[in-house]
C-alpha cells in the first residue's frame, strides 16, 4: 500500500481512514495472518511519515490487535 506524501500534516482524516479500512479488510481476508510494516522498517526511509502503528493498532510484530 503506497500513500504518497512527505508531510504528516498533509494527510487528511479521510485518507487515513481509507488506509485503515483497507488494512483491516486485508487482515480479515487473510484470516489475520498478515503483518503490516512501514517502509522505514525494511529500508533506510522515513516513510510513512504518520504513525501507522498507532493508526492500525499494531502490536510489536505488526499484527492488528
């Protein structure tokens, strides 16, 4: 899932809600066997610039709680 933008302040509530809904749908479709990680966890990047762990309520393994 790619969210284009370099400033946290530029993301709208609607955009963040859409990302959350998509991730929750994916999670359910795969029987909660997926984990979610930001680009910053797998590469020397700073994205996403918003707190995706809090947005998705991720545990330390990237699973939705």
